[in-house]
C-alpha cells in the first residue's frame, strides 16, 4: 500500500511518515499544495492523506483539482478546523474521509485501512481469498488456519494482491504500490519478493494461489474455484 | 413590584383620579350645603318681612297675632313661602318690649327667648331636645321697624336640609369609593394596553437572540413611539453580531493554533510508543516534542497578554513615565539581535517625552514593533526608531526597509491571528498576535496605531498617544 502524505508542518510530516512506514506502508511526502498535486497526478497511490491548511494551494483546492483530473484515489483530509462548515467543505470537494487534528494515530490507521478496502471487494480487516486469510491488524497471514509469519515487504505484497484478487497486476504496478519514490526498485525485485511469498504460502500445498502470467505480471486466484 | 410599570400606572391612576374626585365631591358638598343654608335664610327673611307687613297697622301696635290669619295671608301672597311653610316644621312668634311671647304659633317648641331687647335682625341656631328628638332650628329674629321694642321671630327646622346634606354626603362618599376602586383598575388596564406593543417587541427581541443574530426587527411595523427602541435594538444587534463573529473567528483561530502543536505531540507520542526505540531515538523525539510544549506555553502567555490588553481593568495602573527612556532601553535590548542579523538600528529620540500611561503595556508595544521589524527585515537592512512631541500628541515610530506591506493588508494586519503570509511557517513567524496586542494597548491609551508602507519600500509603524491623562480618569 502506497500513501501520499501532504502536510506542511515538518515535525508532523516526519512523525506520520515514520509511523506509517512502521505499519508497512510505502510513504511519499509533499509539503505544499502544488507539490502534493504534482505527486498525486504522476504516481499511483492507494490513499492520499491531505492536510487542509497548506501553503501555495490549500487541501480543498488540491482535492478538487484531483477529482477534476479524474484521479479517484481515496483522499483522507486532515485539519485543525472542526466547524461543521469546514467538514462539509472538505467532503464536498471530493474527499472520502475527514480527521480533525489532534487525532489518535490508531484512528488514522483504521481509517486508512477502511479507505484501502473501499475500491476492493474486501470489507473487513481480515482479507480473505479461499482458505488464505490476511489479518491487517496483526499483519499475520493464515493458510488453512496455519499462521504464516511475513516480513514487512512480504506482508505489503500479499496485502496488495489480496486487495485485488483475480486481477492481473504488472510488476510496475506492484512496485509502484509497494515502494515509495525514494526506494523504487527495479521490477526484478518484485519477482524476488513474489518468490519469497510463494515459499511461504504456496510451496507446501498442491494448489497455488499466485500465478505468473508470462510477460504480463502476476495474479492471485483462489485455486479451489477453478 | 414597585418596578412594574403597570403597578406604577395603577398607583398614579388612583392618586390622580382619587384626588380629583375627592376635591370635586368636597366642592360640590360645600357649595350645595351653602346654597341650602342660604335658601333657608332667605326664606326666613322673606317670611319675616311678609309677616311684618301683614301685622302693620298705623292705628295700634300689634298686640295680637292671629296665626291662622297670617298663615292664610302668607299662603295667598307667595308661592315660595307657601311651599316652605307647608313642608318645614315652622314656627312664628311676636315678642314685646320685655321679650315676652305675645303670640306663639308653635307652642310645641320651647324656643328660648332672646336675652335682651332686640335691636338688630339676626340669625341663630337652636337645638331642641324636648320632643325626644334632636331638632336643629334656624331662627331669624327681626325687630319690627314700625313699633319699637317689638320683634318678630321666624324659625324653621333644619331636619330636611340636614337630611339632604347627609344623602348627598353618602352619594359622594360612594362615588369616591368607586373611583378609588376603578382608578387603579383603569390604570392597570391602560398600562396593559400600552404594554402590548412593547411586549411584542420584547418577544421578537428574545426570539432573535435565541435563534440567530442575523435577524433584525421590522422597523416599519413598529409603533411610532417604539421605532426608536427598535432602531436602537437593531443597532445593538449589529454590534453584537460583529463582536460575535469576531469572537468566533478568534476562538477558531486560537483553537487552530493550539491544535497544531497538540497534534504534533499526540502523533509523535503515539508513533514513538508503538514500538521499542533506542535511547537516542527517544531523546530526539522528546527534544522535538518539548519544543512544541514550549510553543504551547508561549501561546498561552500571548493569549493572556491579549486578554489583558483587551480588558483595561486588567492592565497595570497608570503613572507618569518617560517615554524617551523606555524607547531607548527597548532599542538597546534589540541591538544584539539586530547585530546577529546584520541589521543596523538608528534612533532619533528627544530626551524627556513625559506622559501618563501603563508602562508595561507601552514597553510591550515597542517590543512587538521592533520584534516584527527585526524579523521581517532582510540581512543588511536598516531600522529607524523615532519619537517626537507634536502639539497634542507624543508620537513614536519604527521604520524598516523590508518587504513592505500591500495596501489591502494594512488594516487587517492589526487583527488577531492575522499573518501577512499564510504560507510563512509558524516557526518563522509568531502567532500573528503581536500587532493586535499593540493595537489594543495603544487604544487603551486613547491613541492610534497605523502603518505607512508600499511593497518593496519597507514599512513605517506610527503610534500616537495623547499626552494628557485626563481621558483615562
């Protein structure tokens, strides 16, 4: 899951980035409205966390512009203003959710998980495909009720695949959603992580969840449904 | 209760109508009584004159009075007397020179005889008790002009007259009583009627304050006398709405200022506590968060300062002070800071500008102006601090050659939480309260503060303070 964090307050931005990365999100940051808009228009994000009071272009304008440009990425607005009018303005400009500062970090995480599920068929904190289960709260995977320990990147990769079951996902798309700009890897790295993940969830079983479509990418499919 | 308009109008009604009624009744009673007495007296005089004429005989003195004959003759002669004689208890007698009764037409009445020889006609009042009843008689004694020593006495009972008077008095007392009961009721009623539009106005007023301050009362539908009240009320609502909006804006701004450091602290703590960290990591976070705590307490101090500036009663007491000395000391304070930024501060301050004022407040004004000048003047710039005495004012000014202030910003920069450049990071700028505080303090001295500036030409902040302290007292 890749998140764009647009926040002008340096300390706030740093704390949030650290906290989100520790929760296995890939995080890119921007410190003003123009910068944020540029990132959002040019890179694929799963969620955008957008502060309202921004220099140059405020959060409401950024949000409106993104929607005008058909960028439908879920947007979570952060603001220190909690008047009803402010909240209405935030939601009306196209934001999906609204959080008033100061907020509990756990609440931010919960709302981010909810927003990430929005475009997916998954509607609970446990992502389920066949007998494969991923608990997004504990970051633990289960196959046929056997717990599977995952590293941060393995977790992020499995989460991304399970949020988009049956979809063919190219290496580039996977890379774009798993790493931020600073660490954007060569697409071969994606193959390495796919191999790590297969070792943990598929190798011990007859039926395989992760399929390779040569020259195209990867696909997570429930083998029992074929 | 005594504050009630209705009660007061009722009391006024009672006093006014009651006293008018009592005065009128008294007047009527006295006038009618006098008229009645007068009527009795003139009837007695007329009867006596007629009897005297009947008795006149040039041949011999009237030793005898035939009462039947007199009655007959009186009856024939005068209709007024006739009624008088018939209706009243009446007596008539002839007295001789020794005051003996010669003829007495009313033996029933034991009327005392005059003590001496009757020389002049006179009236008197006689009380008779012998019949078991009290009888008040009006008696007229008339010496006979044609026979010296002889006198005629005519008397009539006043019972009927007194009866009329008593009846009249009863009626008047009842009338006064009715007035005393009705006047306050009338006053109450009138007051109620008069208060209906006032009450309607008050109701509208109450509704407005409860619902929303944007509503106004309808001036056209108000009674002429109430229009002024409605106008005053609407004007008050205008001011109230303005103040309310300003207050709401201020509260929102203050909340925003408080929330920024608070959210950094909360997020910082939560993110840091979510995992075990090394000691240096904890240290870094704690140092960073303690800066935010400092900022919060600074904000609290600044807000308190603003509250003090806005409430003159909270300011320190006024005293005579030397503005030149204050300004010089404050400028000295800033010299080091200015040197660090490679700014030069020049001064032109005449000695001994003496005025009355709040010393701490005025120092705060100077500090805020110089602080801004130092903050917003680029390195190598110049700051000029000047003071002068004009005919009515003491004036001091701080001039910088920084970026200047666009004309449309020159009024709002004195608003609370107004920042020239919203993008300016809050760690560079202050809270946007310095000029607002300065303005409040200057206004509490009945002075003015304004800025003269053109973009790129620097800014000149001018404070004018009246020298006289009379305005404060």
